[in-house]
């Protein structure tokens, strides 16, 4: 097996390197995409357009219908896995463990390869494929439709990649060949060497820290600003309703986290740099660290599993409570006038 060389740094891979000949072998393999949702549809279409031989394994639901309409051969999951050399496991993380035991494990055999798009189930051992199967991860840092959109525009996208089990010495080559087929190595894209552990940590820590904190900080901002006489409309548009937040995120992506400050006024730059740190106290750092540990030691995963088996009461209650805040009603009113989605 040739090594992966040529134009790649240790961690950031931007090409197939020496696997070009091997790529042709992988291209001739039989591939099944289990799950035709956000990621499944985009990845299936990209691979097919790159010349791969793709079938879809799905339960008989509306997603299967979409796959048929897109011109794929659709079959039951067990049959699709039996027929295939490479299995993309692209159903929601919450149901992967049970579907793996009922429909995938019985059809797996020596030399097959299973591809995850997230680290979660393999890292925690909720899904543990037999040792004679290759296990790889190609986790796009991009939402499903984006994976297709950039491919159609001839561009690449970033993904975290890892080999979990190399059963027959081919796992790395298969992984990089699939990255090539998915369009990852096109302009603007790259595969970053990672691990199932790292992907799980950074993915969950994002959700548990700034993504969650932003929601509640916005709520607190709303409470304070309206108590001081600001109108709900002004606050909602200022925080996220105008789309400026999305533009800032886009500038961070294109220019860098702090370099995008150049696009703001100097008053804004001064305010952000002197007042921003006030909110990131030692307590906040401590919480961030403790929550990261709870991700790594499986405490959060056990809590979430327990929540699911006991009927999702906490999630339901939290969603209900979040919808009872006055900001929700004001947002609905404003969004209806603006003709926004979902209203
Ligand atoms: P999704 O929610 O879009 O999956 C829908 C598909 O799962 C459908 O084909 C449906 O038939 C199938 N499905 C649902 N429940 C099922 C069950 N009980 N038994 C059998 N099939 C079932 O999933 P999504 O969002 O594409 O996620 C797939 C994987 O990709 C996950 O591992 C996720 O962490 C990962 N991922 C998702 C991203 C996203 O943009 N949503 C981004 C990066 C990774």
C-alpha cells in the first residue's frame, strides 16, 4: 500500500497523494448509502457524479421515495449492506446503535468498510463493528445541502477524517479515495486528520458551549434591553433577525475570527475588545472545561441516552419553556410581517 504523499501537510490533506491508482479500485467497489437524509442524499449524489457505483439502503419512507426519484436503486438496509463493499452509515446518531444490531451487523462480513459521518457512536462504543471490518470516519464540517451545493459549484468542503479500525491495511486508502469522490479535495476543501474522540469532543462542545450560551445570552440581552425601553423589534433585528450575524459568521470563515473586526467601525472594535472579555470569566472557563470532561468520560452521552429511554421529558419541557418567553411571541409577530419561513 503506497503512502499518502505530495502536497499534504501532516494533518491537513488536500489531495489523494499516492493513492491515485488505488482510487480506481475503490471507484469500482459497490457502495451503499444507508440513510438518504441531510448527509445521505448529498453524499450519494456527489459519489455518483464522481463515477462511483452507489445504491441506497433505506426503510420504506419518504426518504426512500426521494432516492428513487433521484434515480437510485433503493433496497432494504440488510440487502444493501449484503451487496456492498463500503457502507456509509448516514442515519441519525440516536438510532444508529439499534439499526446497526438489527440490520447492519448481520450483513457485515470480512473486508467490508463502514463509514461514519460523526465520531459519537463508535467513540462511546454504542456501535462496535466486528474486528475484521474497516471502520473510517468522514465527518463533513458542513450541513447536508452544503455538501451537495459546493460539489455542484466545483468546490470542495472541509471534513474531519479518521481510521478507527484498519482490518486489512486498506482503510486509509479507502478513506482518502472516498474523500476524493465526495469532492472534499476540490478547491477550498481539505480532509483534516482527526479521531473519533476528537470529532465527538469538538462537535458536542460546540453545542454545549457557545451555541447553547448564545441562545440564552440573547434572551438575557432581550430582557435587559427591553426593560430599558428598547422595542422587541429593534432587539430581535439587532441580534439575529437582520442577518448581520450570518454576515459576521461568513466574514469569520473568510477572513478569520479577529481579522474580521476590520469590517466593523472602530467604535465597535473598541467595544468588542474591551467589553467582550468581561463575559468570559474564570467560572465560564471552568464550566467549559468541566463540560468537556463530561463529554470525554461519557457522562453526557449516558445522560442523553437515559433521557431518550425515559421518553425525552427534559427535552420536551425545555422546548416548552423556551417557547413561553415573550421574545418568542414578538419574534413570531415580526417574522410573520416579514414573511419569514415557518410563520
Ligand atoms: P437525517 O436525520 O437526515 O437522516 C434521515 C435518514 O435516516 C432517512 O433516510 C431516514 O429514512 C433514516 N432513518 C431515520 N430513522 C431511522 C430508523 N429508525 N431506522 C432506519 N433508518 C432511519 O440524518 P443526518 O442529519 O444526515 O445525519 C446522518 C449522520 O451524519 C449522523 O451521523 C450525523 O451526526 C452526521 N452529520 C450530519 C450533519 C448534518 O448536516 N445534519 C453534518 C455532519 C455530520
